[in-house]
C-alpha cells in the first residue's frame, strides 16, 4: 500500500514537475492595431490641385491563444473614418483559426490574406516607404486583399512556404484601369464553386534579405464572364546596415476579354542618415521608381495599352522616433505614356502600430 | 516497486514533452562543446535592477524569475547562459543567450517559437549577429542588427530581450 502510494505520488509529481518546468505558455488574449492619418494633395494634368485630410485606416487586432498550437486572430478595419452611402468601409480583414504544429507545418482557415507580394500580409504603416502604400500595391497586387480561405505554411532551412486556397475573383469587375483590384470579393458571399490557388516561396537565411515569389491561378467567374487569371510576382527586400531596398515585379495574364495582361514593378532605396550622427530616431530619405500598366496587353492594342501606363518618381522621408511610430512626407510625379500628362502628388502623414 | 518507480521516472522524461529542455541542452553543447556540465538556478531578479533594465531597454521582463545556467568543464566555470522569454505578436518566444566570463555574448538561440508569422528569427544567420555584443553594444534593428521582412515584431522584441540579458548578466556575475 505504501509502495503504491509512493508510486502514485511519483506519477503526480513527475507529471506536474516535468510538464510544468519550462512551460511558459498561458492562454491569453492579445490586442493590437495600426492606423494612419494622411494629408493628400494631388494635381492631375492641368486640373486644379485639391487636397484632403484622410484618416485612411484605423485597424484593431484581436487574438486569443487557447494553447501553444491553437489560436484565433482577427483584424477589423474602419477606412476613411466614417461609413455612409458607400463612402468609407467597415471590413473584417482577418478572422481565422490557426493551428501551429511546428516550424515545418501549420494551417489557418477563415478570413485570411493571400501571401502575394511583400505588403499584403505586412501592411502596417511603419513597414513601408511613402505615406500611401506603393501604387504597385494598389493597381498590380491590390492590398489589402482579404477573403475566405485556408492556407498551409511552414519554414524549412530558411525557406518559407505557404499554399493557399482562396475565394475566387469576380471576373465581371476586372477593368483596364485597375486590373484585378475591383474583382476582389472581400469575403462577401463569394461564389463557392471555384477557388484561387496560390503558392508562395521565400528565402530568408541571408541576414536582412527576404527574396521570393508567388504564383496564383484562378478560373475567375462573374455573372457574364469567365476568365482564367494567372498572377506571378517576384519580390525582394533588404533591411540591414542602415539600408532599406525593395524591388517587386508582378504580371497578371487574363485568357479572355479585352484585358490580356497587367504588369508593373517598382524599386525603393532608402538610407537611415541618422546613423551617421548616432541618433536613435531613424531618419530615412528614400527614392522610388514605379512603372505600372494595368492594361499592358489588350485585345485591341494601340492606345488602350498606353492610357493606363505610367511611370512615377517619388522622393520622400520616413522618420521613426521609435520602431512603431512613423512620420512620412513625400512628393511624386507621374507621367502618363499616352500623352505625357504629368500628375503631381504631395502627401504627408503619421502612422503607428502596436 | 522501486524499480517500477525509477522506470516511470525515466519514462516521464522521455514521454512528456521535453522539447525546451532538449533544445537548451543542445544549444549549450553547440556553444560550449560536448564536455560540459551545468547547474541551473531559477533566479528571482532584484526589483530595482529589474526596473532599471526595463527602463533602459524599454521592455518589461517576461516574469520576475529567470533561468540562470553556470557552465563548467569539470574544472572551472567557462561561461554562463540565461533562458528567458519575450512576447512576439501574441505568444512567448523562448530564447537563450550564452556569455563568456566577461559578459560578452558568445552564442544565442531561439529555443521555441510559437507564432505563425516571423519564424525566420530562429535562423542561425540571424541569431549569430549577437555574437561579440555586450552591455555596451547598440542593439539597433536596421543598424547593427539586421531586420527580417515579415518578422518585424519578433525581431524587435527578441533584440530588446537579448539586450536586457546583457545588462542582467553583469549583475548576476557579481
């Protein structure tokens, strides 16, 4: 009897001691968020310039971890500070259950972000140059691109992969001026008869560098059209030794309709000049060059392929007193290929994340 | 019965998840070599020291206690290690920093990463950047510590976490 008692005590002790030692996890709710206030001044061609204040994005992150493996994550966004008559947007941008088995394998399911391009999944204002997101991430790879879906992810030897099964695009909404952007369904009662399939691979084992690409296919469907869409993109970002450099290239092919291809690229180069003076605030002047054509190839050709083709030079400054807060100012000039029409933009703003 | 108890003790080591313990042992051996022994002590951090360090670095300690390892090669102490946690976006990141007798970092490792994003902070290429740093080093992400696109929160969090330990080890070695 005494021995049995000893044995049971041992079982109890070993279970509690060995299981609890180094067990740092506790079930926990997390809040976070980001936001950005912008001043936008634009002068398109010879038209009079106009300027606005825009609290562009206010986003709250809420998550809960039940265990080390099972968690829930969500993001709710209010765009343009106010929702009325189709102006402004209230969006559930992320809401998914995540299972993290190990570094090699995990999955999530719910409202997710497809892993396409550098910014879609990592879109907080301190993470990119320019007051507004790069025009490439508006017109070629539209961000924030969210919707119903599931993905499998993992990391092996510095290679980060993600395979995504995502809601379809609505092909009726594709346009020469905006490519696939208007075709996003944003998780709203999307046609469940088809999917967008996406695969992403990044390499991360060179310090400061992320380099990779993604390929996506979707037999997109609307009420009146049905178009095969392929999205290929390459991305690279270097952030070390006070240098930040970014390059992204994207190409979208459409197999029917007037629009045949959308294409664009941009590069950024910035340097933290505050490091010369040993300041802890980061002061990063940067330049950006973009070449964007949402109608790079069309069925009818000719001017249709020049009307939406423009190049853009931008110079700007990001000032980060701390990593989570950024003040931004930039000036850019766009030149339309069709007629050399010039548009000028002055933007400044403040952004934060936590 | 005693045999059974011993057997159970042995089994419990292998059956229950011991990944953190195993990873720590492996990290210590990788850093100091196979012929080492170590003592573990769960140290309560002095309140005023804790406050000072938290203020200097701008990050709170995960808890009031920390795992302190003294590593010896059978003859004398050859180094120290501290096992601690920082929060990533929402989950703890468990990491270890190994020091020489002067408090200079000789190795650092992520022992357990639990977040779905930002796992690249575990790479040897990233963690090896801390080698040679001590309490006087800068620890500025983007300058002497390279960032990782897509792992910004973890990178900043772990960098501050390691900086805290370089300050703490000075106090522990006294």
